[in-house]
């Protein structure tokens, strides 16, 4: 039988299951049974029962049926709520013949039921409920995939996350852990007097990063708007306005590729602190991550792919050009662009033409070196040409006070000593815009430069450190997932056929 024929057979069986359940639904309605009641009063959950168990206590609980084992005139059933599963025991003498038989005639695995009964422990030591009465709360029309040993098809798992969560308990645990990680990050920042704020998701200019934006249109104002690629320029406006320690933990949108490490819609933490520089941001970054790791994992290390990653202070620090020299033996000062292009070609790394030396060196780092940085490592001191929002080092005008944090071969964070000189900022914006116009010929200077942000800087922004941490990537790391889709509840997918 071909793969197509096997699929058609399975689909036929699946459709038959649905038809059978719809028939049961119609029969229940004829009997005057409300198959989708509005509410059910619970006195307990599986969690409260197991934490505060009392023999023979009367309880009311609800959940989804995940297993049924009938034994003549009695049966054991497992239901599952948000926290755990629990065993129910039903028998004909207690429920009555009609109710007992109707259970097996009309109710299926996947249905939600509510039950009332008394707690007891079976001979095998399992905490259970002796059911006195039951009620159908929701009739499930589609069978769960347990018959086929769980939901294994990767795309179906992402597309039908609701089923994935039902049948794969470890998936639900990942997202519970994600919530706790975010909670601990907020907890740390709030304890240290940072204020959480919200800035516009729709912006007149796509600023704060170099990325392709999503474009939308506002009818009333008759103008294009961009889903933000970063909140940076608005957060720094708040520093100008007197907020000295602010952060935002929310979504960014970039109209770019999809991969195991990239989703067009992703979650970022951005932090700005007045009177601080990138050294202060390194310390803050260490503290946030170590706090989250210790609070969530109750440990200072994690093992991924046989690598033991240690989260202890201080994280390693090394200059960008120093690590490039360490891996390539290049004479950074005297190497030519042609020599770098030749090296990239030898490593089968394709890059855009007409890049300058510093941009090419950064390509070497991103494509050849960063994957080797397993332990938490700050790569510091980047070229100004690729960091238009960062402040130059005092004695090295072409180098800026910037770092990126790498763990397990991937970038987790990025930070600057923020440029607060409005004249220099305006000059860099123009240089960046002129480069962009050569590529996007339909753009104008006015569409690429945020003049209001320059005006804000002209009112004065104190020395400021800024830090961004990719939340999805941090969650991937701490949950040991290899794809960003495994830590985003509903990742972007192609349109379903």
C-alpha cells in the first residue's frame, strides 16, 4: 500500500470516528441531555486533592477523560485537569443501570465530565474517587491521537498546538516553565527599582534596529505604519523624560526568514538605565540570567548535548577582534577586504558584495566563530559602522562600547553604552539611511530617519546603558529545546492546505 493510500485509509477511519461521535451527540440531545452545559461547580482540582487528601472526603471535580478500563459491572476511568490526572471508580450498583450503561454508550475518551464522589485509596495505593454521580460537560467530536501513540508529526504539533498540549505533557511543562522564567526576570527587575512600561507596537518609522518591517495602513490618518522591529527609540525617549530605570518585555516583529532560531514575531526584553554604561549592563545581564537559572532550575549549571554550561560570575569577556584573530590568525589592522572575501569563500560562507572590512570581519564571527561559544561569553567592542546607536570608546573612535552575549553557540543578548550626542546620532542616521536608499530605491530620507528621536536627544539624555535579551532564545536554552517553535505557543506557519 502506498503512502497516499495509507493516508486515505487512516483519514476514512478518522472521519468514521467523527461521524459516530456526532451521532452520539444527536442521540443525547433527543434524550434531553445538555451536551454543553454552561458551568460546573468544582470543590477540588487534582492538585488540591493530592496535596490535602482526606479519606472518604466528598469532592466535586472535572476534567477530560484520557483512559477507560471496564470490568463487567464496574470501571476505572482516568480524567485529567490542568495539573494532573486522577482515577475514578464507577460501578453499576452506585450509578444505577441506565446511567452506567449510558456512560459506555455515549461517552468517549476526550470528553469532559464532572463527577461527585468520595475519596479513597485503591489496593495499589492510588488516590481515587468513588463516583456517586457524573455529568457530561463537553462532547469531543474529534478523537485524540493517543491511539496512534501521541502526536508526533512536527508541523501538526505546531499547527494544532491545542492537541499537542493535550497529549504531550512535556510540551505543557515547557510553557509553564516559560511563564516562570519571565516571572522571575520581572521579579528581579522590579526588586531593583526598574519600571515596566509599554511603548507603541505600531510606529511611523521602523527604528531601533536594522531589520525589514511589516507594513500596515491606518485609514483615518491615511498613512503607513510599521509593526515595531524594536522598542529602543521610544524607551530612550522615556529616559530623556526622566525615567531612569525602565524596561519593556513584549513582542517585536521582523519581516524576515523563519528558522529554528527565528520567528517573525518574537519576545524581547529591553532595559535602559541612566548613568550606566555597557559594563554596568554586563553585570545586570549576568545577574538577571543567573537569578532566573537559580530560581527556576535550582542549580547553577545545565547540560546540553554533553556540554555542561555553568552560570557563575563573571561570564567570560573577550573583544570581537581578539576572538577573530584567535580563530583566524588575521592581522586585523592590515588585512584587506579581498583577503577576507577569500577566507569567507574558502569556508563556503556567502555574503553580500561591497561590504567594508569591519562588516566582513563581523560576517566571519557570525558564520564561523559564534557557534563555538558554548560557555556564557560577552563579545565586546564592536565596529562603529555596524552599531549606529552605540557610543564610541573614548580613545578608539571607530570602536563602540557594545557587547553581545553568547551561550551554547547562540546570541542571547545585546547591549550598548547608548549614544546620546544628538549631532553624532544625526550624522550616523544619515550615513545609515544613505546606504539603505541604495538598496531600497523607493525610500526617502524622511522615511528612514527618526527626526523626533533626534529632537528628544537635543533636550538631553543622560549617559545611559541599554540591554536587550531574547526571551524565546533564553527559554530554549533553559528548557533544552532546539527550535524556537517549541517555545512559542503558536509559531508562524505556511497557510494550511
